[in-house]
């Protein structure tokens, strides 16, 4: 879970709660503190944290869910993440999560990692509900370029005081079903354009540029590649205006399947 922090408190009296304390009513009075550690639980029908008292729970499981908590003291409960999922919806990825409770929650940064060896990057932010003791639902749509064979997402929950905590990672398999090379964009272009291609199996891939008389003028890609989507950039600053063909040739190292496709790109300077 997100929430774990260290508190330095000058205590007049330390009120300690044993593991799985099962009573119907717990009362914390002025000067008392209950610091419920991981793998421990405070559990009662009613928990009263009166003015001047402190209740700190380091994890959502530290307080039994049926407990009614009240009083005028300082109650520090975690941001309890109940669910966290990602799925394709049309051409976008829909990221949804749900919290059961929130305390001092400024919001969530959504972070993305492309592939096992990629680096985490921030792709968005969704404001939190601050303090809440009910279920809250969140939604974020990712519309960026999708490359590779798998994507990983995590949430960075940020408190109002600037402290932050990371969720667990979730993975989304984006392995393509077929070979393909998409139309370059923009097209016409000057002088830079992007090309996205996909391969469903471990394959040798060659992508080159051919002029109007069939000559290869540039090789953009020539490698063995894992399944996934990939993006190339062609900088045609040294090439004259005109129509060109971008050719993709791929051979599966697994099944032997062959793929060939041409797309037309128009350079206007």
C-alpha cells in the first residue's frame, strides 16, 4: 500500500495497541497515541480518538474494516488502493483505479515504463479527493505512441505535504497479432516523418527507402527484433523533394513467415 511514514512525536503517554486487539470499544484520550504497525491490527466496533490523541495506521489492514472511527483527535489513515487496472479501449489505453479511503491525498501521478528494461516516465496526473472515507473511482486515458511488446504502469500517490508513495506495477501485453507497417505521419512531410511497424514474432526486420527508379537511398532499420510495435524517424533533409517508397521486409525466426509491404511517402520542401 501507499502509506508508510515515520512520526516523531513528543509523548506524555504512549498508548500501545497489541496485535489483533478484539474489543467492542477503544478510547484514546488527550496525550495518547496508537501507532499501529504493519502486520498488527486495531479492531473494535467503535474507536474514539478524542482531542489531543493520535491514531496512526501504517497500512489499510491495520484497522478492521467494520470499525467506526470518530472523535476530534488526529487520525492518520492510509490511502487504501482497492483496485488498479489497464486495458485497451479503441486506440487508447484506459487506466482505472479505486480507493476505499483517503487521507491528505493531493493526487496521483500516472507513470509508464515501456518494456522490462525501460525507464519510468510521467504520463499524467489526476487530482485526489483529499480526505475521504468512501470508495472513490479514478480514470485516465493514455493516447501516446504505443511501442514494444508490453507496457507497465504504476501510480505515484502524493500527499498534501509532498510525501509520495508508489503502487505496485501492473503490466499490459501489447504483442501485435500481425505484421504491419503503418502509413508514415505526417505525409506529405518536410523533412521529418515517423513510421510505426509491428511484428508478432521474433523476426529479422529490414526497412529501407526507395526512390522513383527503384534505388535504395537509405536503410532505416536492419535488425532482429522481439515481438512488438516500433517507431522510426526518417530525416530526409539531405534528399530532394519527391515521392518515395518505404519498404518493410520481415522474416519470422520462429515460423518462417515472410512479410513485405510498401508505403508511399511524399517529401515537399
